C-alpha cells in the first residue's frame, strides 16, 4: 500500500515528460509528419486512378499476343490466317508467354496490395454476396480429383482476381456521380489502343483493310487470333455506344467514341468472325432498344416490352409456317460462312456430352480440361468444346453449372432493381446477354482471362457494390433497422 503514492507520482511525472516532448518543436514536427504520412497513405490507397489501373492494364495484356510484340518487324505469319486460327509453332512463343505471365503476375500482386489497403470494403462485399465465395470454393474443391491440381488452384485464383479487379474500381469511384461513364472510358482505352495498333500493323506490312475483307483471309492483329480480335471488338463497340447513348457524356468523349466505332467495325470485318458480327448487331440493337424504353415510366416500359415480344413471336411463327427449322439453321450458318456442323463444333459438343455423362455431378475438374483430355475417348485438339455451358458442365458438373446459373439470375434481379431506380444504367444488362449468346458457340463462361467474362463480372460489381463502413465503431454499432435499410438502398460505385 505504501508503494501506491510513489507509483502514481512516477506515472504523473512520465506523462508530464511526454506532454513536454510533444509540445516541443521536435514533437510537433513528428506529429505533423505522422499526420501527413497517414493522409498520403489514405489518399494513395483510395485513389481512383490507382485502383482503376488493374482494370485497364489487365484488359490490355489480354488483348495482346506478346509474341507479336517480340516479332513486330517479322510478324506476317502471326497476323494472316487462311483457315481456322491455329497458333504458329514459333520458338519464341514460350518466351512471349513467360513475359505476359510475368507482367500479369506483377499486376495481380499490385491489385492484392491495393485490396489489402481496402480490406474492409472487400470483406463487406463478399459478405453481401457469399455465393461468389461459394463458386471459388467449388472450383478449388475440384483440385481433389484433378490430374493437375496446381492448374486448378491457378485458375481458381484467376477467377477470384476477375472479381477483385472491378471491385477495386468500384471502391475507388464510390464517391463519383459519373462513375459508370468513367468505367466505360477506363474500359474503352485499352481496347481502342489494341485495335488501333492492329490497324497500324496492317498498314506497316503494306496491306489494306479492304484487301483483307474482300479475300478469304482472316486478320488476327495484335491479338494474334481473328476470333479474339472479333470478340474483343464487340466489347469495344458496347463501350462506344454506351458512351454515345449516355446522358452524362461530354461532346468530346462522345466524338471520340463515334470515331472508335469505325475502328471496331473494321476489326470485326477483317476478323471474318461470323459470331462476332452476329453478336455485334444484337448488342447495338439492344442498346438502342434499351435507350428507347428507358425514356418511359415503368408501367409504359412493361407494356412496350410485352407488345414488342408479341410482334417478335408472331414473326417467328410466320417464318416457321413457311420454312422448317432445319432450313432456317442452314440459312443462318451459311450467312455467317459456316457449314451445318458450325465448323466442327457439333462434333465437339457430342464429345462433351459423352464426358458429362460419365461425371454428371462434379465434372472432371477446373484444370483447363487437362483431366478430361487425358482420357483418349474425350481428347480434342482444341482448348475447349466451344460451348460455355457444356464446358462448365465438363469442368464442375451440374453443381458448378447450378451456381453459375444462380449468379446469372442474381445479375438479372439486381439489374431490374437498379434500372427501376436509375434509368441510365440500361447499358449494364447487355454484357450479361452477350455472355449468354457468345457461349452458345464459344467458351467464356467462368473462364480465366476471358474478356467477356471479365466485363460481365465488372457490370455485376457495379450494380451490386454498396458503400461499406470503414470504421470499426460504425460497423459494430449498426442497428438492425439500419441493416434493413441498407438492403433496400442500392448505392452505385
């Protein structure tokens, strides 16, 4: 008990010394330096530009065949295709792919660091949408029966990265009222850079777009593949028309988008991709239709959509009365330069159905089809079966496909809810429709490093991201009533 007064005296004297130190000029400088460092850290960790860099740079790396960059002065064999696009057996391809993977690995590390700085917002988003975690978990589970579990883990991480990239963008732009237009711009820049470089590369070799379009050749451009060039041009067209039809766009940005439309249309024509041509027409028609109906109230929009659907169904029935479905199919495929087998796709689909029949529930694993192709009866020369839904069934069976369909249903639900609140968001539904249409004859559904999958996920994040409290006090003291209100109020990011 006698030691208590002395202890109090020591504590009081030490506190006085600390106060004296902090009141001194050196203490004031230290405090100001700490405040400046913290303010600089907060500004950098929440910078819209720094958080948006992964979005643009990842798309740019996906749009580029690094072998074309390494052989830009001697890349004629990598640009022109007379038949199906097959990668050339070039000795420098391994070096080019290694360079691309290194660049992307640095980009992923940078993204993870930025997400770590904003971990509360990231954690809060996944807590609101736990089915995304469930999808990634299901993909990782397939490593338990894969012949290449390392590849499963790598692919699963890439799917997680595809969610984190638009999430970082949403976190950085949560306070910007024109955040959706900014998303269009950050998306358009890498696409127009890549396709403009492809056009310049064509001129460098003394060829013209008209020469490619009027011949039977197909142009791969900087992407190194005509199918990739055509499909990515469709995404570029979507971004252009989204900017043109937006009410928040300035004149200069709208003029830039109009010029970019010509570049992307030229790329689609030179690629010779019938799928890209068909989807681009659907995309443009949908955008103009959605822009038209967005001008009406909710009740009028419903009546207009019902009327348009009725006219469409009547037209379909009238066509079916005059010709058979088989004849329609032949006309459709021939108009796109395809045969009745869709250039061998129907044979691949039959092989995929056989693989699904053997493992219908959990599939063969998410290892880029390495496990299923190890079986001789299911081996194919292609990387996939050219149908996103069949490829998903092969990889994860009915369980994985059910999770993906559940996610697509969520996308439709949140869009309808958002569209009722904000009519300017009509453009964000189109990537979901593009994803469904393209995966009838291509594979981009839940595919790592797929541009259309990345765009679809980005639109989903933009529609569903909500501002999450960043302080421990506000998050722990939130009442039940405020939780209920936050579920009803959608805050765009």
